C-alpha cells in the first residue's frame, strides 16, 4: 500500500507522461528528503499540444483494499497549482478509465483528505463511483492544461 516513500528506490512507483499517446509533456520524479520527511517530487511541464496533457507517478496496489476504506489522504506541498489523484479499477482497465479528484497546493505542507465519493469518472459509461475493493492503482497527476509542475508528496494512503 502507498506510504511515505521510505523505500526511495522502490520500483512500485512509476513515472510516465503523455508521450505514451504522442503528447509532448516533459517531467521527472525525484525521491528525496525534506528534514525527516521522505518524499516524491514531481516536476516538469504539461503541454496540451499534440493531443497530450499529463505527467504522473502511479502506484499499482499489490492487493485488494478493504471495503471500509472511504478516502485517500495525502500530505503535499507545491507551487500553488491544482493537481489530481487518479484511481484505477481492476474492473475497467482501458487507459482512459479512471476516477479523479482535484487538490490545490500551497508552498507549505498540508494534509488533503479526498473522500472516495468525491472522485468522478473520466468518461461516460463508467460507474459514478469506485468501490474501495476495486481500486487497483493510485496516481498523482498534473493534468489537463498547460502549466509548470512542481508538487511534492510526503505521504499518500487510504483511510
């Protein structure tokens, strides 16, 4: 399950951009420390040119979450931009099938609580909500508009 990025060399988190579909967004993820806090820092530039518009880090879950999980919680800071958490379902595996919820960043560390009921489907035809037991991956995503990306995640988990 996602956590505090304590295993900084872990292959469990993967970075990718819209280049997988012909986009031209660029970026990187760096794992590091801020005092005692271990973090993942996603930086780059999102471009909607050429049909693109995202960069992200994603973690595939190793098992099924308990149905009592009701929210995603993260500790983050950033450059004042809006970012997203995307959840993927084991029942809907198309690349365009996910549920998303937005969060805004500040320069200071903050805790963000995103109830599963606040996540909306990415396209018509998907169920309006995602059940905790169907979540197969979680991602932090810079998405949907041209902007400079700088967001640090100190912890992410399910509650």
